[in-house]
């Protein structure tokens, strides 16, 4: 495929000015020496890649000829900078004239020059995703958005090309400023040891230590494949300074701990590779974690449901189960607002808002067994105080349920196992359900009886009514309610699109809904459909209540809760709908019973 210059954006007296491209502009843009790009081929498959199907096979093809020349020129200049800085450093009295390299632990003039070259290579790394033919133009900000607006590389037909020597968007000096700010915040003294090794092996050999980790998340990100975008240019500029770290043409990938079906033959085998590898890593953490502090594990996995043997499972549940299987006890879970908002990365896509930090300690060797009843009793005895502490800490409502999992999991995971009535060990899914039930009792004795999707909808309604909220907030809340955003959408009560996540209004629900045919029936639907039919006629609502049977009582319970929310929010019209349902309930119940009696006589 070829390239056509469409326009030129220039700096004007009052901001950006836009101009048609002339023949001179186009000749200047395209008449550039080619074949100056980096070596290396794109992965044939892999997570987060979509451009191979359009004919892109090499990393160099992701850059225009002019961009390849610019990046190669800057990379080639690193060697010259290194020598110039080292020679200048030799004239300084505070540095020795040692020729020991930085890679070998040197601290003299040679290592100093190599350090400056390494920092400048990081500047090139920041330029690379901005000097690429897969960038995008941010219309509102009138600026260039880099390639990694999300953790993937997707086909992009129109792209802006930055001028490295301008004082505007995507320029070289701006990236130097960013790296400089980072260096200014680094400690001036002290040392660290960085090793490129298998994580489980590294932890096992560490002795007593404190571990903090941000592990990979299943099949969300193809880290190694995507890192080659930067690696191929680092290798161009730093190959002689870091020969061991940059010895391979591309990054190693065979043992990478992600669930990539293209490497393992099937999704099931890919998940087995990931889950067994993560459990092995966490076992290593449990064996070395110092008792003076907890291990901290960051978790920002976007929820999705998978099905195994007819049973749906969320990544959050599987992740927690793996940690417990490894011999770690979860002592706390805290949501931390780690994700930046704004920019094209968050436009038209479902972005996370928070990471969840799990605090874990090795399970004591003398941990005892407990029964289901004993576990529930412990939850009821301890959860109220724990929730009071969370509220005193001013935890946001959308994060409260997620935070409350921490005290519950602390109770659950302090036992060697919780034994069910049939003698089997209780799993995390059941524990989460019980934790949510007791949390519901603590917050309101009525909420706990609702299904997971309705509990989500109740909290989401209180926050946004029928307006859209950020997907990240919805994901955190859904995970805390032991469901997922996809599950809520599949249940037919919400929509997730480029505006965010929003609950469907009653008029937007399925018109011919029946609880007998809906395989994922929710209390929320029952309540809303009862109100809608009541607005049509009392007999229609009574007929539906008869179909609902005992589930109808939960619909009435939810109507009470929703009325309370609407009253608190001063949503008078919406409150009236729930009040009307509650007021009509005795007559609806009587009509439903009468209809059922008549049906029984006919049979």
C-alpha cells in the first residue's frame, strides 16, 4: 500500500492552521532514503495485533521512510554522544577515569557516558510511538496521539506525522523534557539490582524478602510481542552498551506467562499454561515472604466470563483461587485509582478506572479447618466493624463493595480450608457469594437476597440512574458483586458501548419478557416489568406476578430499596413508580393467587 499526503498542519498566530498539501510538500515528504528501518519481523499471530492481515510483516513497515531515517539518525548518534560525554567526564575531578562499562557495574567516566546514552535511548523510545504511521490526530486537543492508545496495534488509515524539530506536538525536545522530569524524581543515592530472569526462580532464590508485583492478566496484553516495537530501536542504539540484554534480534517469548492461544494451540491450553505458571509463582512468594510485611499484588484485569463444564467463571475469581491454592492468605483488598482519564485512549472504549491491590501473607502452618456455618458466623461477627472502618476512610461508594471483599477474604483465607456439608472444600466463588451476602446484611438486610446482577444494578442506579458511567467503575463494581459487565449486559438490563455503561430504562427492556424463558432472569427485570405492566393494566401485572411465584417477593423487596434511593436522590417521578407497585402489591398478589386457583381447577 502507498501513502498520500493529505494536508499540512502549521503553527499560526492564533493556534493551529490547516493547509492543503502541494506537490512540493508531497515530493519533500516521499523523496527520502528508504531501507533505514530496524530489523525484525512482526509476530504472525499474538495478542493485540491486527495489522499483519493488511500486509505489514516487518517492524520497519510501521514507519514512513522519513520516520525511519529520523529514528535511525538519533539512534546512531547515541554512540557519538556516549564518547563525547565520557571524554568530558574524564576532565572532571569527581569521576575516575575507569573504562569499566555500565553493564559491568562501572561508575567512572565510561559508565557515565553510557548512562547518558541510555537515558537518551529512553527519549527515542518515547519518540518511537509518536513518529510512526499508526498515530492518530486528537481533534479536540489538536495534537498527535501515540500508537499505544490501548495495549494493541490496530490498523489506522489516516495518521499525522510529527516534526521532530518543531516546538509542537510530538517533538524531540518535549520527550527530552519528560525523561528529564523522571530523572529529577529519582533518588540521587542508593543502588538497585535488576535481573532479567524467570520470576518464580528469582523469588525462590531471594531468601526472606518482601514481594510487590503487578502480574500479567491472562489474555489481555501480549507484552513481549508489543515490547518489540520499542526493543528493535533500543537494539539499534544500545546494542554495544548492553550486549547481553540486547543480544537477541527480538525479545524471548516461549515462556512468557500469558494465555496466548497462538502459542499453545487452544484457549484451554493457553489458560492452563497461565494459571499453572501463576500458581507456581505465588507458591514461590509464599515460601519467601517476610512476616514483617504483606506481599502486594496489583490486579487490573478487565472482567470477562468464561465457561467450563456449564459453569461461568470470572478472571477475578480464578485469580483469587490461584493465590489461595499457592498457600497465601488474602488479608485486604484495596481499590486504587491508578488509571489516567482523558485522551483518545478513553474515547469510545471500555477503560479501567482502578487497580485492586491485594495484601497477602503466607498461610500459617497451624491454620485450622472451619465449617461453612463457622465461616458465616465469623463473617457476621466481624464484617460490621470492618465496613465501618472502610466508611470512616471515606471509600467511594463505587469502590466500597470491592474494598469489603478484603475483610471477608481475610476471614476465609485464614483457615486451612472451609469444609462444606458434603466434605468438600469451599471454593472462592462460594466464599465471595457468602461475603456479599453478609455485606448485604451489614448494609441492608434486604439487599443480600438479590441476585448478583440486580445488586450491581441497584448500586449503579444510585450512582448514575439511567445515565452512562465509566466502564472502569462498572467493572470494579461488577467484580465486587461477583458478576461482570458482560454478564450484566447478557442479562438484558444494561448496555456497554462507547459512551460507557448504562442501565436500560423500562421502555428499553425486552417487551415480551417472561421469567419462564429467560435463562438469566434477574430480580431487576422482574421489578421493572411489573411496573411497566402495571402501567398498562393491573391484570397484566398480576399475571406476571403469578409467573414469578416466590421470586416476586424479591421484586417487591427491590422496589422498596429503589424507592429509598429515589427518595434520597429526590427523583420524585421514578420514586412514584416504585411506590405505586408497592401500593398495588396486595391486590396484585390476590389477583395472581386467584388466577392460579382458576388455572388449577381447569387442570
